[in-house]
C-alpha cells in the first residue's frame, strides 16, 4: 500500500500543476486539443484523490455492520474512477474535438502550447516512471498483462494506465497540433482531441472490467487453492477437503471457507481442536488469509 500511495501522490502533484497550465495555455491559444488535455489532467487529478480516499476508507476496522471490514471500498472507488475516465475524460474530449472539427479556428500563437506540452511530457513521464517502477515490484516475474489480470490491488495498475494514457495523449496532441499549425489545417487540432478521447474511453473499459471483477468478488488463484488443500489434508484428522470458497475483501485480506471431511472416529472436541489447528496453520502459511471458516462435512 505504501508503494501505491507513493505513485498516487506523485501523479496527483503532476496532474494538478499540468491541468492548470494546460487550461491557461488553451484559453490563450484557442486550442481544442489543449483544452481536452486540460480536461484529461483534471480528471486524472480527481481520480488520484478518489483512490487516496478509497485507500483510507478500506483501512477502517470491522464493525457490526461490516464484520469483514471495509476493504471493498477500494474496489468501489476504483470502479468510480474508471467511469469518470470514460464520462468526464473520454466523452468530453470527443465532444470538444468534434465541435472544433465542425467549426475550426486557427491557433493563436501556439508557442505556449508547445512549451506546456513539453513540460507536461516531462512531468507525466516522471510520474509514469515512478508508477511503473512501483508496479514492477509487485509483478514477481509475471508478464505485464498477466500481472494486471491477477492483481487484486487496482490502485497499483490504475495509475500506470492513467499516466500511460496521459503520455500517449500528449504525444498525439504534440504531433497533430504541430501539423495543424504547419499545414494550416485547424481541423487536425480537433482530430487530436477526438483521438485522445477515444484513447481514454479504451483505457476506461479495461479499468472498469478489472475493477468490476474485483468488486464482484474474485477468489484466490487455482494454484493457491491446491496448496491450501494439500496443507489441510496433511493434518491427521482430515480425510479430504471437499470444497474451498474464497473472496478478496481487499488486496491484503482474503476470506476463506473450507468444507472438510474429517475422520469418522473423531469426537466433537477432537474436531474442534483440529479446526483450530488447521486455521492457525493456514494463517501462518498464507499471510493474506485473515478469516478462515471451516465446516465439517
């Protein structure tokens, strides 16, 4: 979590400063794509604030209304972030771009746009570098896509996607704005805005898919289930593990339920002792498993 917060804070600082400069430059130069980039950075700033809020809420201790804690708050706010990227980022950028394609206007002194874009690229690139470095610490040798699919911590890859889309958007805007100015084709500035919007929509779909899956309740990996079954069946009181059910309450909390077939000759007290022994063994071996419910068959 500390690694995630480091990348989130760096992205928050970068996006807040960049959003302000983009809007100022866009208002002076009448650039549609620069305004879209300002919208993009504003949405990203809001997203980082929501992620930090979700991280804080997810740390609330369990109570009578939420006996397993508030860990899923992080998954909820991550899903909200993906919707904001789609609605405020993607849709508004596309609308802004189409409006300027239909009624194109020549750029006014675009030098300020170029200055802002270069500075933004430096800041966003630095933020992306930090986010990628922190995400790499959690990959454990897995490929990028596999790490994202298997990750149970949306805060870790959300910032990577946001910053990656920001850097790609800046490059697109820089190229098309330059062509628009050089060729005197103002429609290209609006086209850049549309492309940036489509990029954000694409990113939002990926993030919404992953956040939704976590919010609905993903379980532990099949190989982990197999390891737990083997560990439980090593106990002298156990005949066989009939079923294993699990769900991630947060990136650091797993709720586990086992249906276990115990030896027939065992008394109630012996089964109770075996259940407590198995529970402690699982918790010591798998640190993310915080709640273990064992049901005798």
